[in-house]
């Protein structure tokens, strides 16, 4: 259970590469649509997505996985609801010690990416606050919305330097198509919550890789219980058997967490 990785010391691209091999095993080939999410397994058939906030259990390794996925990404998909619930959210690389610097080096030196990822925001546009820190990061922000949202947001988005794509009836899958075809993105990280991300698993699934962090401690407080993720059975059916889980103890010093990387056959 005790980790042999010190996340705070991951200051070089090599250190990040070996940490990722330690977590997920060999054989990393990283493009496609990557869903990164943390869940609590309420029972063998039900896993609830953890709602991020003060009541959510924390684990530094879960943060490493999220930030490693951002370091790989050409684009990150998020939603208006997440911006409202996480007023501090930013897609910039973060982590303890020198790990954010190590992840940035890994992005440049291993993947050859010189620009930050695009943040794609799926929203109807209601209550959208352009003072949110997501809009002042170094990367491009693109809003995917419907026609009405486009009209309502146009002038404020233009003032904020944010691009808008307005479609008749946009779907979450349109976000993937748009990022691939119009913006040339090969690696897309899905950071949307369960109501959007579940749609990506409906056949034909568009998720190529699932990075699943499983919290196994005391039952979650109600405020941290989100909606259902797809079931363990659906995951088993859609993906190859994962490399054996990497197990650690969370930041509270006692709750177990397991980390899995599933890829499609
Ligand atoms: N544990 C984790 O790994 C993890 C990861 C991500 C999120 N979360 C949690 O998940 C929760 C949010 O998940 P959720 O399922 O409630 O919401 P969600 O799936 O993140 O977002 C739903 C929102 O997406 C936008 N949207 C969806 N379909 C759309 C469409 N066709 N056109 C335009 N906009 C569309 C709408 O935003 P508007 O309301 O702005 O119109 C809608 O309210 C949060 O509590 C967050 O903390 C946890």
C-alpha cells in the first residue's frame, strides 16, 4: 500500500515517464479520447463519480493523473456546470514540489507539444462568468453552444478573446468531432462530469482510454456523491483487462485508492 513514488520530486521528463510506467505499466502510446475520473465504488455494480469540493476525499496521486492527462492533451473538454461548481478551476499544470515543472517538460520533451491545450467549454451559456480563471489561462478557450447561446454570448466572448462555435443542436460528441476536424486535436481529455461523459460510452463508444481512480475509504459524505459512472461490467466489456492497479493511501493517511488505466482492444 505504501507508494514508492514521491510526486513532489518529479522535476524532469524522465522522472515523469518512469512514474507513469510505475502507475500504469509499460506500453504508453498516447493519442485518442482520454476520460479521467475518480469514483467511489458504492457496491460491486455501482460507482459514483466524486463531486469535487471541500467534502471530496483527496489523493495526491489522483491529482497527478489529472495533471498528467492535461500534459498529454491537445484539448480538454469541460462544461458550464463544472465552471459554476468549481470557481477556482484552471487547466494549467499543477502539483506539489516541482512536479508541475516536470509535467511541462514531459509535454515538450517527450510529446513535442509547444502550446497549451485548448479548453473546450460545452454550455448553453446560462450564467456564464467570463471572470472565471479558465478564461484567463494561457490556452485558447472555445465555447460550443447552441444558436441562442451563441447570440447571447457573442459580444462578451469577443471582449474576452474567447471563440464561439454555435450549432443548431450541439451534442457532446460534436465537441470531439469539432476538436478533431476543425482544430486538429489528436489527444482529447474529457474532464466533463458524468451526465456528459456517460454519453461518450454509448455505443459506439468514443472513449479510447479510461484513467479510473477508485476511492475505497469510508462511505462518501452525501455532498461528495455525484451521479453514476458507467458500471464496472460496462467497463470490462468495452476495454482490455487493465494493468494491475497501483494502490496508495489518500491524503488522509488511511483511505485506500486504486489507479487503473483501461484501453480499448
Ligand atoms: N470526480 C471526477 O473525476 C469528476 C470529473 C468531472 C466532474 N466531476 C463532478 O461532476 C459534477 C458535474 O457533473 P454533471 O454530470 O452534473 O454535469 P456535466 O456533465 O459536467 O455538465 C452538464 C452541463 O454540460 C452542458 N451541456 C451538456 N450537454 C450540452 C449540450 N448538448 N449543449 C450545450 N451544453 C451542454 C450544460 O452546461 P450549462 O448548464 O452551462 O448549460 C450542462 O448543464 C461536478 O460536481 C464535478 O465536481 C467530477
